[in-house]
C-alpha cells in the first residue's frame, strides 16, 4: 500500500472519495467530509458492494480493514488509493503538540494517564484516536494538545509523525491482519521513524523492544523504572502500570506541556485520574475473595503482568477466548514460577491449546477446564480461598462468545454477583 501524502482533508476536494467501514471512525469521517463540503461517492460496510469502491479515487478506510487482504489488494491494483482518518488528520494537525502512544498492550492506560495529567495541569487536551473520540471528528472537543492512542492498524497508514511517540510494549498480536509477527512489528514501529518525530520514548530494559531497536529510529529516550510518589495517586494495580505512568509523564515532558516536570503538580493532577474499565480493575469481593476484571487483556503480555500484580496471594486465573493462533509457550513459561499459588481455569475456544502449552512448559501449574465463563467463575471461587484473587485476564479476544470485551466483563461481574447472592 502506498502511503502517499493526500494534503489532508482539504486535499480530497475534487476527488471521488469513498468511505470503507461504518464504525466509530467511519461515522467520524463522514461528518468530517460533510464539514469540508465533500460528498462521498459511496459509504460501504465490510466487504459488500466493493464494486462501488472501485469507482473511487481515494478510500478512507476503517482501521479494521487490512491492506494485506484480497479486497484491499484488488482495489490497489486498480489504482485506488487507500488511507485512514488519522493519517489525514495528522497531515493538518499541530504535530509539535501531538504525542502518539502505541504498543501491544498498555497504550490505552498510558494515553489516558497522559491525558488526565495534561488536563490536571490546566491545558486543553484531547485524548483520542484508538481510544475515545477520533480527533478529526467535528464533534471532538476543541484542544491545544493531543494525546493520540495509535494502533498498529492506524500506524500502517501514516506518512508523517507527531513530535513525540511513546511505545509501551511489544508482543504477538493482530497476526492475521498483518500477516505475521514480523510485519506486525514493522508496521507498528513505522510510526517511530516518520518525518517530524523528534523523540521516541520506551520503557528502559524492555527486551522485546530492544530486540527491534533498529526500528525505533535515532531519537530514542529510555524511561527508567523507578519509585515515584505521585504514581500512587492514580490508584492503579501492578508494576506494569507504574511503568505506564512514568512513560506517560515522560511523554508530556518531551512534548513540552507546562508543569509536566513538576512532581507536586503531577501528583495533584494524578488525583483526578479514573482508571479505565477492564484493565486490571477490582470489581468486588465475595467471601473475602477479590474479583479483578482484566477482560481487555487479549494476549500473553498483559496477562503475565496481571498475575504479577498479586505477589504472595492465591490467584485463580481465567484464560481463553477466540483463537488467533498466537504462541502460548511464553505464557506457560512466565507462569511456571507461580505453581504453588496459582490455578489456571481454561475456557473455549483456545482453552485446550493453552492447557497443552502449560502441560509442556509449566507442568507443575494446576489447570482446570471450564465450558464457559459462568462455570469458570464458579470453579474459581471454590478454589481461591479467603484472601485469594479471581482474575479474568483471558490472553485472548472475546469473540465469538461475547459481543466484545465489555460484554465479557459484564458477564464476569454478573457471575460474581450471583455468587454473592448465594453466599
């Protein structure tokens, strides 16, 4: 796919423009085109009516549509240009006041922390992109600074960069969309070397990021892990979230947000932060057992971080969901050291494959199979014991048993409430 500059939204005038995808970004794109006085030639959802798209000069596609898949390749072969809303917006934005936050996991939390700190410091800031409001939406609040969570799908489309990029982590994810791990890493980290990027911030000592350091560009700043009193005001669990917080603040400092370097001001700003749902969130207790929702953990990296957030406590870990073909050997290896105080309860569809990896690489870890989330929660409650933790951190997407991660979280909480009613 050619990442040619379009001249921003204004550069689409006089061209036949199509919208491919009618989700959050697609609807924002339609509103933006209308505000620009551009009437789209067609609006197409999914892979239907692709012949309509073939009559366009430019298609603004939703991030979920892979340029590696046959429909996109066919359009490209016919001379149709593909781009994304974020790419168009970034061409016209004040890029010296933009930080893009990417990474396999932790990017939503890092972006939300950065946004809360910036707002608490008194600047007019929009946190958007892959989280919240697309920044090009005419309905988006006015802002002077922008914190943009950027997925690997969105990063693929970009041909210019923000002043600051923050990369939280790197692990297997979205392998089908990108066609493999190497392409996933290349596409995600392409953000780091786009024209205009002055600083790339990464957590110090991250072995996977260091293994791909050549893709980070020549302006890398490694943010050391350290105790910081202001982080406690965020109310987050886990050492990984401390690292996310340190990265978020470092990004604001690199961006030049006034007051970001002041510890006292950062602590005061942090007090207004509200943790995001389903990201290692305590949702209740029943019979002295804590229930923690980490439904948004859809691969190995965040699940290992979630378990590590409860040292010395009995953890019953609920894993399993849609099978995307990722390797679960690293999960098994990472859990091997917790054999004495850990039970893993597996769920469909890939529960059997996770159990097989545990049997091979962590044979001392106890594993139990469950047929669905409700029975998994019931089994976990029986096994956790007083002071224990029932942790939903599935290391897999929610589809096709749930509408999305939020539906999975809702059903987890409902199962907990049912236990409370019968206790």
